[in-house]
C-alpha cells in the first residue's frame, strides 16, 4: 500500500517528519510538517498538531537544560520559547472553538509572564464566548491596567460590562474608548445602541446617532435608527 502513495502525499510527508523527529533533526521535521499541513484534509487540526510538535520539542530539550553548565543563562531563553509556544497553542485552539484547551494554554503562558497583554485579551475573549462574563472582565482589566490606552481591551471590557447589565461601568468604559478614538464609527454606534436599547436614554442616543451620521453619511442603517427614535 505504501508503494501506491505519492511522494508528496500527506501520509508520506508525515512519515518523513517522524523519521527526522526520531533522529532529533527538528528543523527538517518542522519543514516537512509544514508541507504536510498544506496537504492535510483537516487543515485546522494539523496546525494544532504542529503546535503540539513544537511543545514536544521543548519538552524533549528539558533534559539538556537541566544538565547544562550554564543552566541559569539557558533557562530564561527556553522559558521564553515555551511561553510563545503555549500562547500560540492557545490561539490555535481558540480559532478552532476548543475553548477549554485554549484557556489551559493561555494560563500556562501567563504563569511565566502574567503581563502578556495580547494573551490576556484573548483569554478574555474566550471567556466572553462561553458567557463567563466576570472572568472575562478580570482578564480584560489587567491589560487596561498595564496599558490604559489599549483600545481593544477597553472596548471588549465595555461590551462585557454591557452583557453583565452593568451599564454604569459599560458607559464609563465606552467614554474612555471614545477619548482615544473619537471618530471610530463602530465604537460610536455601539455607544448609541447602549443608550437606545439598554438605558432608554433617547436624547443621548439621538446625539450619538447624529455623530455617527456625520462620521459616515452613507450608513443608511443609522438613519433608520435615528428615525425610530424620532417616532418615540
């Protein structure tokens, strides 16, 4: 059966990967694994497989690290590689809707460096997706603390507060977003919808919708929302 396989087939390339892996020729194994991924019938799962291979490479290297004479010089470098692998591993799981695995790997990365802003934001997004809103808030607050001008974290935090029905916090956070990006049409529209749907503050909603129209006059949907307010 093996003779019927194309030399460039997924199965053949994976066989080559394993042979190089056994010989500890990791760069060659990585090269052929990346080729195999392109030919895989399950493309997304193959990327998870790739990250698992990178993580395996790190684990295999630990015996050398423990026995190295310059352990304390090497360990931080290896820890950094491990951190990047675990964070990337979390991203791959997240993109494939495997949220428990994503959360596990994000926390592994944060154990090494608790101040990874992008990882914290992605962790918050995972919690938001599974409706764990308080955990999402906790995850988003740390990047905001580290970087008060991180608009992504602020905006996601504002939306999460809204889903918690904590409208005071949501409005307060949206105002911070608008100080950073006053002409962002999406943030202004989200803010208007909160005043309209959640707070029933139609005067503020009207002001926000008018600003949206000024920013982007071609948005017909905003005109319709403003018209509805005028009918109230």
